[in-house]
C-alpha cells in the first residue's frame, strides 16, 4: 500500500505532497515493524502468563498492535 502511495505521488507530482515518496515508505515500514513488535510482545506475554488475567493482558497488547498496524 505504501509503495503504491509513493508511486501515486510520483505520478501526480511531488509538489502536491508534504513528504517525498521515499519518506512515506520509510515511515510506513517503520510503523509496520513497530506494530509487529508490539504484537509479538503481546503474544509472548499471553503465552507465558500463569493466570487468565495475564493472558488477557497479553491479548490486549496484541490487539493494540493490530490496531496500530491498521
């Protein structure tokens, strides 16, 4: 998606965008990586939990990562 967005900016004209296509790609890829890390941390918390509360807390962290990725 972010690569398509960069191509559209290139076709329409960079003067219509606040950022360059490369900057958009770097930003989206960085945020996507951060979201995947949050999801993996939540999965680790949920799987290592000894109680239902701990598993639910990990699940909430995973959902937060999914929301961040959207």
